[in-house]
C-alpha cells in the first residue's frame, strides 16, 4: 500500500505551488514512494468565444499555451522535483482550476491534493484564495493548503 500513494499538486510555476509540490514529494518519500501528479490549468476564461474567426485565433493561442506550459513550466518542475521512488506525471489542461483539479483527482484516484495558497479580498481574511476555496468545496479527498 505504501508504494501506491498518489498525490496531486495544483502547479502554476510559482513559488507557492513549488512549495506544495516539495511537501508532497517529502510526504511520498516518507511513505516509501509513490506518484506525484502535477496539474497546470490554463484558465478557460482567457478563451471565451465571441465569433468564428476569434474561435480559430483563441484555439491556436490555447494550443500554444498548453504546449509552452508543458515545456517551460512542467518540464523544469519535474526535473527539480525528481526523487528516487517518486514517479512524476504532468497534466496540462484547459478549464477552471478548482473544477479541473478536483475532477482530475477523482479520475486519477489521487489520495490527497496539495495546493499553494494565494489570496485576495475577503477570502484573504479567511486565509484562502479562490482556487483553494473551490477545491476544498469540490474535492472528495483530503486537501493540504500550503502557505
């Protein structure tokens, strides 16, 4: 059982999400190994459709952003986090972060979700960013919010 732990990390290339990923790796190592799933979400709202012509342009931008996220954000993260006994998988998807992360965690049968903590406004007073709050509402597995 210890070898099969699967942790999912919402990863955006920033310092907070790297801290969340490092904590997840540390916990996997303590359990004797497992799988780390890094998830980068291209926000769907950047690609709202207004016309057929714009759809083609947006789709092209979306594909470029997905490809560059894998190359420029996920590959360096995987290299930095590489640890004996930990298999690292990356997922780059388009959507709303909280929904994509929660759904992927269920689909991939993740044991736990780790996310960095970014906040603004009222949620900051509660100590949570909107993505973290959304994941806490939707997730069916334990969530660790890393400050």
